[in-house]
C-alpha cells in the first residue's frame, strides 16, 4: 500500500530553519512527482512546493527563495528545507503524491510546523 510518512516538524523561531522529511513506500517512487502542501487552521490547504520525477521544481510565491524541495530516489524520500521561516509559515505540512490519470493521489498524515517567538 502507498504510504507517505512525514517527520521533522516542530517549533522554531522566526528567521530559523527546519527540514521536513517524507518517507515514501508502496510504489515506484522515482517515477512519480511529489509535493509538499500546508494547511493552517481555518484556511484552505495550499501547495508549497513540488518536484517532478525528473527533478524540476515549482514553488508557491510565498516561499520562493526560502524553501527548497528535493528528492532522493535511492531512499524514497522527498524533503523540504525551510529557511528564513516566518510566523505565517505556521501550518500542518503534508507530503503528497499528486493525482495521475490512474489515481487520485495520496497524502501523508502531516507534521506540525510552528514559527513563533
């Protein structure tokens, strides 16, 4: 079964850094695009960053230049390096395998990131 398990969340001060990890299993990881989403309380879930199977990346305007998505196909992991964190980055962050023609995509359980002094 497809599984996406996030880790690395926590409490960090504004301006600090945090690295999130997503461990994937149950599918041929290297053939799929992957993404990170986030959702703050009372707000809609939004895409933060995405990476294609070939390594091309896309970022939300709000995190461009601060966040970096990467993948390690040998370990079936997708990571999100978050630098210069702001209070508005506070959210639950979710690992995502985007929908394809064959499926509706998959989500991890989420990991909490809190940016506060």
